C-alpha cells in the first residue's frame, strides 16, 4: 500500500484517453470506520465514526467534536450526518444512530453546533427498526434541494418490512428539519401507512444523490447476500411512492408493479454513497473496493447508464463519496469495519481534486 500523502493512480475505466488519471490525496488518517462527511462553511469538515464519535477535521488534524452513546455492532452504530440546509443560521447537525437504552432501534438525532464541538439536543425521529445482529440499518441522511431531510433505512433482515407501509424499515423517508412528515409525502393520509415514507421496497439503501440540473433523486441499495441469492446490487432513480420490489423482485423483474434499477450489478458490487461530480455519477464500492464512474445518458425520467468505468482502486473498501465546497470529490475508506483488511494509515479521508 502506498504511504505517500498523494498517490497518482491510473484510471482503469473504459473509453478514457490514455494517460488520464485521478490523484488521490489523503486528507486525514487514523480514523475508525468513518461513515459520512459534513462540510462546514467556515472551513473543514465533520466526519462520523461508527463507534460513536464525530471528528472535526481542519488542516489535516482531527479533533473530537462529539461522542454519542450508540449500539455499535455489525453495520450499526453512528452512521450518517448532515448539516441543516440553513446552517449556520440554524446551527444544527443531524445524525443517524443505533441505540440500545429503552429498546434497540435506530433514530435520527440533532446536535447544536458550538464552534469546535457539538452538543446533543434531542431526537428528531425515533423507532426505526434495528436488531441485535446490527445488520441492514441503512443510515444515510441528507437534505435535498427542497430543504427536506431524506433518511435511508434497512429492513434489518426481516424482508417483509420493506413492503410494509406501516413500518419505517426498508424505506426512504422524507422529513421536515423538525422531524415531522414532509408536506407532499405520497402516503400521508393513507390508513395504516407511515406518513414519513417516500419510497419503499428497499433492502439496505446506503447512498443518496440529487442530479445537479434536474433535482432527481438517485439511491444505492444492497442486493441479497445469501437469503435470496447473491449480488444484484443497485442504483435506483427514486420516484415519490415508488416500490423498488424487495423482496418480491431481486434485480430486474420487469414487473410493472415495481420499479427496476437504473444500474444493476448481477455478480455484486455493494455500494456506499453516491455523488454527481464532473458530469457523471460516482459510486463508492465496499466489497468491490473501487470508485466507479457511471456515465448517464437521456434526460429527466429517461436516464440510462451508457457505460461504467473504474475511476479509483488501491485503497480497499470505500464508503462515502461527497463533493466538497472546493469542488473536489471526497471519499472515505472503510477497511476497519470488520470486513476489510486494515492498511497503514487506515481509515482515511481521500480528496480527489
């Protein structure tokens, strides 16, 4: 594993001119399962660590910003974070975590930003399913262009929760910043349905990204790992009220009752987060250990993936992918999550200018 701070890696993708490459610079290392980033307008960024810590990174140095009690087992713990869309006028950081006290579940909480530290203020949404094995907790949160908070939740290995509109599991939820069901949600007013639900039929969604021109929402989801076959990881175009089929359909079913994925990896490429960058959709890969570039063609509601290119390898498991205020793409490694092989300096945040 290269130990230099900056490494030039040749792109392995198709259709790229020979000699092109991405330069990956290690911004900070020595982290423990970094899960999500939130960029501060005054400079620097926050990074969540699954065991329950949030670090403030400035000038290549990470300091403790907040420490939250969490149930850190399997894929659970402290996961996604996101700043209020009107930050710093509304000085709040949101976080998704798994907790055990009072009953095991996932929840979205809000912290008040106080310069170099964050103070837990309260719970925004409670009662998202979690189980002792800690698997399939979802956990990505992000504010959309509409100012609403989107939350991905897993079905905690109870497949039918994904089709149950009375459950918060296996869904994408849409909330106001205060945690109420967002106006215009597709199932508000339907008897027996949770009004927070925006889309359903998902197994373990891990990424959210909005198209920079059309505002359309794209999400990544993990396919089965043995219970109904293996592989079939997905990127989906998310429509309000859309049913993405799990567990009725694995991969592309061609059933008009369910929405087929935009991109499917039949042999498996469990994806982390997504980011639109430099005209393409980038997907961080966990077991695939690569950053992929999806070149899209078409237009609003008519997208197709023209080609898939490998943009970055050599750093192991990759989880976060997010564009910073400087226009660079930031990616986190996840080699200390119990499923990877830790390397010198892991885990780290990489910057691709």
